[in-house]
């Protein structure tokens, strides 16, 4: 404890004449300022922030706080925001809260209009995209994922999902697990992911790379097997026969818990259908017509309905549509296969659709006996729990085989992938197949825009009172005082 | 201990009283308040009509900038005049120290500022009558505004201690406050480490949290530290000058 007499001595010394001017005084000033700065720096480490808003929109959830507290790798955040937009403020505010809680987050706000070169390096195509990067890993988040705006309700409110996406992105890019590889099959005239013309799939490649995948090609006829680091195998519209040896390799891959995405096209059979049949997917040899729900009046480009699945749930929520130009339909086979579970992903929307099988007729129309009857399934997801032999008493984690089959591949080509739903569906399918773990679900914060409706009369009242009457009262008080003084 | 505090306030009180009296006797205070209210009222109305949103965030930002401009005018007289009139000799004969004098004058300017702030409470009152605003952020915005005022006034106080001329005091006061403002701009423009250091020094960067509804201990401490530093420098400056 500091003695009272010591303080008194100190104060007396400070009061002395010699102290007040001269080097002693300067040292005193510098030390006091130094202590003040030190206290501030100290507090910033043990800081406490209190959120007074009604729905605690600036508070971070416990999950996020935990992630940020345990963050030990540097994460760079590049927010390409449109200046002045309402979204810009929300994103900035949220990122600000994040940076307050960890020193490992380095945020940079970039105006994509002012720095187009930087924007294109990161593949930015739209405003309000936020990129999280750590080392070689990168994850991009888009405006349409962050906001869902309900403008038709009584109280218009914008729901902001920022916290969930941002925290998950941080987890994704700092995960210890090695980057997953997506292999694209080649050797059967499949669509080329390096082809950036209309029929190629280079846009898909870019999108997957933005989502932290490394993309490779594989010719299993040459290699003889599927590589060990294959996270997902994509077969993008084979155009020639898949021979038995290859089918066996693929079968083995799936039997051991492989993950595969198969895109097919109408009018082509490659014997891959036999493999799919074993996994409960029956491929029809037809061409889907849906005159009531199609793209630009072309009934051969149906706009499908979402059937409720992890892959399509965001598309459904955000009301984003897909188009499948030139598709064949699929069904679940009747044979039972133990341990398998089959879900429809996409279906034609109307009962006015059909699967045309008569390719010779001039006028395509629904013939009940020949054609596939509605509703038609356009994409299917299959899961299967692989039976594993127990090695003694060791617990083995069950492996799940996952398969997605789509009756069209054009939707993933460069010409059709500008349609937002198409791109998302493909990427979501890959994500689902690769089984993205550790995804945290954080409840979105709804920020109710506090509207205030003012009639003309009320507006006038407010204006006159605040701008004229109140100041006038003050001025009158001043004049009154002035007059009183003059009288004196 | 308590008696020491009691005597402290007893000694300051006459200074505060005298200073407040001279504020309300001079026309300057009324003109300054009126101008501030007209500008703030105008911004309040316009922001409300165009934004149609029951919040103070926009207007309190404008009020803080307006405050930056009127603070030097409020504080210019505090110390500069004393030297000119030579009344500082008179003051020092009383059994009160320079510290008491400086603090007394500072508190007087603070009280004037609190009176102005009180009058502007009509804005949130309007919002409460005609809408359903979020009360938390309104309270925190005012807290931030008051702390900010404390900083501006302390800077003006320091400026007025540097010279005998009121006009020069005002100009220096403007200079210091504009420097603080510029640091916050620069912090926003420059990226990277320098940018973040500048931002953490900027007066307005800390203010933003208050307007959003967040009461941050570090922000409060920052403002109090800054005010303390200016007042402390003022006292040291006068001591230096005296001897």
C-alpha cells in the first residue's frame, strides 16, 4: 500500500518551483501521457463490449466467439463491397465485430470498381462478395447467400446470415485437413473443364476452386484405379462407351464408399447406365418436354422443382431457379438394395410434362403408351452405408457412399452456368458429396428496419419545432438577458 | 479522503459559477447554441424524412461534426481572456491552485455543453412519439456524444491556454480538432498496419460503435484518457508559463 505521507511528499515535490519548469516537468508530462497510453493498450486486451440493441444484432454468438478465440492462423478477409449500399454497412459492421475479437483476422475493404485488377484476380463477378483466405485455402461468399429480403410482410425486414457464413468460412480455410480433390473423368468425350468455350466447363472449375477444391482429371483406362486423394469423382456427360474394366473400377470405388457425380445427356447410352442401375437409378431413354415450366418457351429446357434436400435447400429458400436444357428422366429402380436410401432432387413441375420416346415423330406430344408419364425426375441422390468388417474390437467409422445423377449436363456448361441456380446446384452437389464437416448453424439475425410513417402534418410539425421554434426560444432567452443587462 | 473531495468541490464551485455566469451573460453562448440547434434540427428533419427510419444514427454523426466546429468558440474565452485582462494574477491570490482554476473552467464548459445536449433530446422524443425506435442505441449514442464533447472541449481548453488572444485560441482549437478529424479520414483511406493504427487514434472511429448501440469500455476509456490528457497538458502549460 502506498503511504499517504509518500503521496504528500510527491505532491509537494511536484509543487516546487524548480519542478514546474525545466526537464523535470517534461519528464513528468511524458510519463503521465505514457501511463495513459499504457492503460488504454491494457484495456484493449481485456475489453468488454456491451450491445444495447434490441435484437442484439452486434453480438456474436458463442460459437463464433469460440472460433475467433481459438484462431491461431492468420486469415485474410477481402470484402469487395459496393460503396454506399445498405449491405456494405452490415457486412462492415459484422466484420468489425470479428476483428475486435481476434488479431489474426486482417480485413481489407475493396471497391471493385476502383480496383478491377484485384477483383479479377479473385474471380469477383458481383458486388458484395467476401473472400476468406488462409494460406492456399480460399472461400468466397456471395451477397445472395448473405441476405434474404422479405419485402412483402407488414414490417419489411432483411435477414442477414452473415455470421453463419463468415464463421464457417473461417473454419473451412483454417481446417487442418488437406484440400479435397475433385477428379473429372476423361477418355469418353466428356465435357472438358479446361475448355472455356460454350460447351466447356471452365466456369465450374473456377467456382469449385473458389470453394477450396483442387481440380484434376483422370483417365481410369490408363490409370487402372481411382486415386486415393479423390474426394469426389465427376463424370460429365460421357459420349462414348464405358468399357467393362472401367465399370468395374467405378463399381469398386462406389462399393468402398466413393463419392460420384454423374451428368448424363439424352440420346446417348454408354453402358454407364448398368452401373447406375445397380445403385437403384434407372435411366430412361427419353427427352423431357415441359411446355408449362420451361426457359424462354423452349419446352425442351425445363425449369425443375426442388424436392427438399440439403443440396437444394438454399436454392429453394432463396427462390433461385435452374434450367436443364435437353434432359432425360430418371427413376428409382424397384429392386431393393439394403442400406441404400434414394432421394429425388429435381422434378418437373407440371403434369403437363412428359418424356418423349418417339424420336421419329414430327410433332412431339404426349403418348400415354410410349412416353414417360409425368411427373418426371431429373436428378437423384443415392446414399449407401458401406458394410465393413470389424477388425477385432476396434470401432470403425462407417463409410457412406454418395451418388448424384443428373439427367442433363448442359446446365453445367459455360453457356448455361450463368443461370445462378445451375452453378449453385453443381457446387452444392459437390459439397454434399464431399461431406463438408464442421458446418455450424448459426441463427440468422433479422434486422427489422424501424420504419416511421409520417404524414405531411407531422413532418411539418417536426421540422418547424426542431429547426425554428426551439432555436428561436433560445434566441429569445438571449435577447431577454441582453435587454436586462442594458437596463442595469 | 472524503473531506479532501469536499474541499476540492468547494474550491472549484465559485470558478464554475463565475464562468457559467459569464457564458450566459454574453451573447456568444446564445448565438452558438441557436446555430447548433438550427443545423442539427435541419439534419434531423431531413434525415428522418428521407430515411423514414426511427434511429438517431445519422443525425448524431452530423451533430458530432457540428460540435467539432462550435467547440473552439465555446472554449476560446476560457483562458485566453484571463491573461489579457490580467485577471489571472487575481485568481492566483485565492487559496486555490491552478488545477482548480483549469478544472473549474473545464467543468463550466461541460455544463454548457450538457445543456445544449439536453435541448437536443427533443429529437429522440419525436422518434419515441411517432415511432418505435430502439432505445438502447439512442442512449449509447448520447453517451458517446457527451464523451466526444468532453474531448473537443478539453482540446479547446488547451488551445486557449496557449495564447492571450481569443481569436488565435479559436484558430488553434480548430487546428487541433481538424487534425483529429483528418487522422480518422486517413485511417479509413490507408490500408494495412498504418491504417489500423491511425484508425485506433481517430476520434470518430471510436464514435461509430456508440452510434450503433455498442458501449465499449475501451472506447469510453479512450475518450476519457484524451480529455484527461488535454486538461493535464493545460495545467502543465500554465504552470510552465507562470514560472
